[in-house]
């Protein structure tokens, strides 16, 4: 589905508006929501906005570099696509299209355990290695097989998510009766009738349910058994000991996602992981938790010398990427921005979002007086305007 030709899209916010028009309500709402009062979801964006840059002038700004590495792997800008569940419901074959856009742009793509397209689907339609995100389930045989499938698909890092062993409640999903594919209730049919391009693309693909799980987990053969399985499978006993066996079984680069506290960051370092992501799951889990950016400097100060620290949550512009990098993040992940691009215009929409972010980052870095992303530190920020800063 191409981007609409008559809508001018200059920002991620423009893209969000197009996605809201084009994606069925239950899937748009699934992306654009946080848990309970959504206070943490809002804080992620708001706290980034408060951080101010120092404007510097008369410094050579020619020949700028944004390229870097994340766990040793090249990234055209310091950014990776975050793992997001049900991405193939924002747009048919969504995970494949987003992975292709990321590959062409030169940034890493992460496939969620709860994706619609499977590990094998994405591997068959891309050439660059992608990352696989793991949720730990009670069925450890299934987890071991999942890890082995990610290895067989030549995934180049495992992202282990630690902050969703119990699901935070999102009111909109309950009200909408979220399911994949959508149930054919009268309300859904009426809404789907207003999204003809989405329906047409969805009818032309076979990929409409959780393909990493269906047919792979014991006893999961159809939609109703899948629903019951996922509800009871997320393992609330997950502990740091489990991280050890997962690391051993995987044997490659390991990234721990969902760290929001310096004490947990030290545990993460002790596991020998290669990177950690300061994250509150995009405000979708513990409502009332602080924003990711508010915790970033503390985590960097605690463990930044021992492990790569990344951040996600609320990144909506290149300015936000620069803010996170200035506070010590080696890179960021984006969730909703790329989902809006996907819903608005498939692969082209994701590419456009990456282009918008890269251009904003490039120009902002230049206006701060810098030419290389590796030179960026807290001194590009106005003291007193960022978390943990000395007062102005
Ligand atoms: C619709 C949606 C689904 C998500 N699904 C997953 C998931 O399956 N696994 C995971 O580790 N994180 C998941 N996340 C969290 C993202 O990986 C990421 O932490 C978050 O989106 C970052 O915030 P942002 O959307 O403001 O960029 C999801 C987020 C969204 C918005």
C-alpha cells in the first residue's frame, strides 16, 4: 500500500494521523495506547521534550557522520526497530516489510516472539541478519526450540525481554476485543468496511496469526487453543538464573530489554550480556513508572562503562535520538514510529519514517555544532534541562 499521494508527511506525527485513518481501529489502538491511565506512556514523550540543546555557531559542520555500531553491528544511525507484537496486523506481511525497509536503510530489525510473520518467513524475505526478541514461556521445550530456530535463521542477536512476564492492562484492547485475525462481529465489520486497502492486502496473504507459535507449541493447532496457550504461558517465575541458561543456549550476542533501575542494571551486567535497554515497554506495563529518559543517566552512570546502554520509549524525532545519545545511550529503539509508517504506507512508510528521523538527527547535530555522532555527550545539553543534571 503506497503512502497517500495528496498528504504531505513531514513528521512522525503526520504519519500517525495517516495510520489512524488506514488501520482497523483495534490494531491502531493496540499500538497507540499505554496501560491503565497511560501516564507513563505520556511521560516518555513529555520528558524528552523538556530537554534543551545548546545552540553553537561558527563551527565547521561539513561532512557529518551518523553511522555507528550497536553490539558491534553496523547501524546507519544509532537506532534499531523495536520488537512489536502483531506487526503483521498493522499491514499485511508487516514484519517482512519492516525488516526489508530496515535492511535497505541499514539499521537492525528485531522480530518479536508475538509476531504474525514467523522467524522463517522473515529470514526467507531478507538477506541481512535480523535480531530475535524472546519472551520466556513456561513451556521451556518450546523456548529452546525457538532459540534454535533463531540460530538456524542466522539471527545475529537475541533480545530477551524481562518486563512482561505479567501483562499490564490496556483498557482499549479489552474494549475492542483485540484478536488476530479480528473476530467478525458487527462492529468490526463496519470498521473494516472503511479500510478497504488494509482488507485487500490481508486477503492476499496467508500470514494472519502468530506464526512463531501456531504449529510449533504443543497443543496449539488453531486460534482458540493459541489464545488459551498465550494467556497461561508467560512465566512469572522468570529470574536472573534463567537469563544464564538462555545465554548459554543461545551462545551469541545477548541484549536485555526492560531495565529501568540501576540495581537491575548491575544484575544485567553480571549476566555478561552485551547490551541493556532502558525501557518501560513504551508505557504499556507499569503505569506510574518513571519515563525511560528520566532513568537513563542514572543507569549510564551505574553501568555505562561495563555494558552498552540503549534506550527506548517516546522517541518521536531525530532531536529525541540526539537527546538520548547525549545522555549516554549508544543507540535507541523505536516502536510506534515505525508501526505508524507501516500502517500508513507499508514498506515505503517505514522507510519514510527512518528518513525523517535521520534528517532531523543530522541537522540537529549540526546546529549543535557537531559533525560526528560519537562526539555527542551531555555538554550538548543545557544544564538544568535534563534529568540528573547539575542545576543551571
Ligand atoms: C504495539 C506494540 C507491541 C509491542 N510488542 C512488544 C513485544 O512483542 N516484545 C517486546 O519486547 N516489546 C514490545 N513492545 C515494546 C517495544 O519493543 C518498545 O519497548 C516500545 O514500543 C518503545 O516505545 P515507543 O513505542 O514509544 O518507541 C511493543 C510496543 C508496541 C507499541
